[in-house]
C-alpha cells in the first residue's frame, strides 16, 4: 500500500504539536508511521510491547529528561527487553502491538476534529504506484486475542496427543487454547495459536500456562494477564515468578484433576 505522505502529514500536524504519537503495529500503522517520522524528522520505535511515562537520565550529560515516553520492546533477537527513548525530538512516535494496551472506556468526552483533505490537490499520479484491484477479507475463526480465558500449553505437554488435555481444560472453562513457540515448533499446535513476541499478545482475565517455562519471548505476549496459573513440574521455572498461583506437578496428572474438579463444582 502506498500512502501519499508529505503534504498530508504536514497538513495534519501543522496546528498540533503533540508530544506523543502512537500507531497500531498493523500493516497500515507500520506503513504510515515511518513516513510521518521521516517527515517530522523524529524518532520512531517499532513494535513496542510496553509503554511507560517516566524520567530518563542521560549518563553522559547528566541531564534529566522528565516525563518521557519510555518505549519498551524486545531487542537483539528477542534476548533482551530494551527501553528506547527519543529525548531531543518531538513527537515521540511508536507503533504498538495489538493487545498491549488495555481497552479502557474514555473517562471524559472527547470531541474530535475532522480534517477533510482533498488528496488530488497534493498527489501526482506517480504517488499511487500500487492500485488495489480487489479486497479479500477472510473471517478470523480464532478468537484468541479477545478470549477472557486462555489455557496455553508448552513443550512440557510432551506430545500432540497430550495437548488434548489442554483443549479439554479450555473447553470446560469456556476458554481458548494457546501455545508456546516450542510447542508450535514441535508440531503440537498450530502457529496461529502461538503466544509471545513472534506470536500474538494477549491479556485475558485468566491465563493457565501448562508445561511452559516462561522465557522472556513468551512472557512478552502474556504477562499482562489479570491472573496467571502455572502448572509445571519444575518449581524453579521462570513462569512461576510471575504466576499468581503455581501448581507443581505433571500436567498429565494435574490437568485431569482440574477438569474433574471444575466439572464437579459447577453442577
Ligand atoms: C527471536 C525469538 C522469538 C521468539 N518468540 C517466541 C514466542 O513468540 N513465543 C514463545 O513462546 N517463545 C518464543 N521464543 C522461544 C522462547 O525463547 C522459548 O524457547 C520458548 O518459549 C520455550 O517454550 P516452552 O516454555 O514451551 O518450552 P521449554 O522452555 O522447553 O519449557 C518446557 C517447560 O515444561 C515443563 N515440563 C516438562 N515436562 C512437564 C510435565 N510433564 N508437566 C508439567 N511441566 C512440564 C518444564 O519444567 C519446562 O518449564 C522465541 C525465541 C526467539 C529467539
């Protein structure tokens, strides 16, 4: 998709001097955000997984910048979570992964301003190098991002057959099934259900992690869940540190007990 940018961006930003500009890390957001950053000569951090307003001390100059946008995202192949700041140029621009922001109801009435722009005034024919001939939208059959309960399985589940236990628990709880990348790579579950840095980001009310160690790349996609239960045979698994409840045991024993107990208690 080609978005004619320079003239339109100037028009949109000519009156406003925003400090922060956020875009969804969707295909449209990822396309337009760098064009705007380039036009405004400011920085842009792509694919943030967390945003915080905070102070930043520049160790070289000893200058403290107040209330900056601290843009957090995985870096170096996902091995660290980096905090990126753009202290000297405004606005501070970032694209943000879907699911990172909690959906909130607005507390105040916000009146928007509609800016009608006649694109023909600003565009040449050569700006439109891509023509959309047909739009084909396929219905998303999987509702993992909006599910309030997710039961996720990892490599510790052991096999595709054992994954049936994860599906059974999700079924009795009325939730969806997710998985770690190791479970996807092992062929236990489809890629569309992968949760984490290279999968989807979720924030359900309840996240049950079964046989998942909780590496940083997995946590990036689920640690904002309201409640986390970990089922793991290793008491020292990193996921246990962020879990609200930890069940130490073999998923083959624990999951059938959880299913049985839930079925008995809802009668
Ligand atoms: C660039 C990059 C991107 C990545 N993106 C993602 C991503 O999006 N999502 C993701 O998940 N990972 C991602 N990873 C991979 C990540 O680093 C881990 O390798 C992966 O999350 C591990 O998956 P796991 O916890 O299922 O497996 P393991 O780390 O092997 O953990 C298995 C766990 O199961 C437990 N266990 C074993 N047997 C049992 C049993 N019988 N009962 C109960 N518990 C048991 C073990 O104690 C262990 O804690 C990425 C890696 C990189 C480098």
